[in-house]
C-alpha cells in the first residue's frame, strides 16, 4: 500500500505537477460514488484534483449525530455513513499522551472538569463522554475518551483522518502513525510558515499535509517549494476575500485539492449544511461550482453523500417519498395574533414574515421558529392527498433537558402530548417522532401548543407527516 501511494504522489504531480483548473466541476453521477472503507480507493481520489476531481466527504468530529463527538464510535459511524475523511481533534495530556478532545477542557463533552493539559491519561480515561455535541444538560454515555492511537487503529485501512488541533504535537502524532502503520492515513493540517510546513513534509514522503489559508495568508497558495500540500483548507467569511478569487483558487487547484468547511457561517461565507438542505444553490452546489470545492467538511455526512451521488435535496429526509407531507415551521396559518398563532414576547428575529409576532430566525442556514415559550401556540393547515396512518414528527433542536413538551391539538376533541428531546445544540436539528395518527383525505388543521406547565426552550424547523399504512 505504501509503495503504491508513493508512486501515486509522483504520478499525479503532488511532487511535480502541471495541469488545468476548472472551478465548475459538478458532483459525479451516482455510479461514481465511493463505497465506505478501502484506503487505496480513498488515496486514489485524494490524489486527483482540478478538472473532474471527485468530491470527497469529510465528517466533522466524527459522526456525532450517532455517537459522542470524537469518540471511537463516532469515527466508526462516520466511515460507515460514507465519509472518506474523518476529522478528529488531538490534544496532549499532563503526562504526555495524546487524546481526542476538541476543547482545552473536558467540561463540555464529558462528565468531568478541568483542562486536558492538567489531567493525566488515567484521569481522562475515567471520564465518560456526553451524547452528541455534549453540553451542560446532555446525557452521559458509556463511551470514554479515546487515545489518538485508538482512533487511528479504528480508521486503519478504511479512511483518512484529518488531524485538527494537533499541529503543536505533530511530531508526536507522526510517531504514533509510524507505530500503527498509518502515516499515509493521517492528514496533518495547520497554518505555519511555508518553510516550517515544507520541512515537516520533507521528513517522510508519506506525510500528507493540508495548509489553512484565510484573508491574511491568501498569497501563500502556490509558494511551496518541491512537494505541495495535498489540499488547502480555504476559510472565508466573505465572497470578496482574496483567498476565494478565481486566480487564487485556480493556483491551489493546479497542485492540490480545495477543502471547504460548510458547518456554520463564517467558514464559507453563508454556504452551510443547513442552507444546502433548503436549496443546493445556497450551499454545496455553489461551493463546488463557484469555489471549486472538491473536499467538503460537513456535519451532515449522509445528506452530503446523498446529494453528491445525484440525490435531490428537496426530497432528502422524506421517509416515504410522495407520501410525505412537510410543513415548514414558519408557514403557520394567516390571521395574525390570536388567530394563526399566539406569541408572548417581542420579536427577537424576523427572517421571515416580519409583520408577524413569531420569532423566525436563521440558525446557520436553517430557517426556524425560535424562542418558543410556555403558553404559545402555532396553527397549521395542510392537505392530505392519501388517507391513512401517518407518523407525525418534528425537526427540532435544543441543548436542554427536557427541551420542551408539545400538545398536538387536531380540533376533534382529542390531543396528544409529546416530549421534545435534547439534541445537544441549538444548531443540531433532529427529526423526532411525536405521534401516529390516522388522517382522512382533505384539508386538516393542527394547533401545536406549548403548555405553560412545562419548560419550553427549543427551535422548530418543520413538521413532517409520513404515511406508514392504510
């Protein structure tokens, strides 16, 4: 594997290359999708860039939607869900071991407290990780904090690993990669001087390096002597930034891949995961066509994979295709206060329907009803084309436990009360089941009530009704 990879570096010009650039590459057809696993195939994709380079998917902190961020289970789930690159965060402990932890402290993601640098490996290993993205009210799980070596053994032979936060301990990480036979799996990254980065790459032809550029360092592109970075991580908060001019992106793509992050605003202007789910042109499609992205780091691995492989994002997440009814949270009934809705506090944001009293906010690209409080309600009207049994769900987010309680009032004298679960972040939306209800063909009216007797602090993206039976 290592000999094959070294020959690939020379053949594709990451050691010496000349080639044309195209910034309008579209995602490949479904048949071109890469199956999870298989490091040789991942390498083959990595070493292609410029015109026709296949889009590669990187998972941010592993698949934290399925397991705690930076856990071994999250690394494994990300690969199983289609990520060719898994991003992890590496920090040293007090006694010199390397562990996975994004923050300087363990407070957010574990049931412990303290700085990683002040705790020994044994002390950190005694902690348990919290669900998802963690937070003060997230549930504690059985998962523990992995060492860097454990993470690399989990990914070995299956995917590349993006080594975030680790540049200060790059040499120690390199020794772990050598020991585990995964030097060609680790993607080092940083924003040092060109000389420092080049010297590090020069020690081993198997070392993979990605250089981070922003407004201040846009001019670095194309100035590396000898072997080039396999990718540049391009960070921009404005489409006018120098690092995303056509000339700079073309220079990058001559020798390297273009890596862009789409997790939240400011990493790639406003082209985010959540915006992509509303309209591909608001996110991933523009990053690929306009900015030449051929590596995208995401918090929505499965959705990005679905789109890359030819899927229509307007249909993504509709569990039963044409038999799914989706009602956006902001599409409550007309008539104003007391008729279409009841809202108790002044507007805090008015992304949509500014003349109404409901707080409709932009959460990293998701347009959702926010600042929901006890005593408020929203009325929805929608059409049912096929009578049958429907699963009624809500796409919601909240870092609180409990996040809230809703009453589904169908105006028929019966109602259903359902809890809203903690999703571990205001920005982490999940589709949560509320009830199963038999609905007739025709127009239906649903009042979603938030009782005063329950704590309420969640955000509503949309309601979804999936026909599950006749």
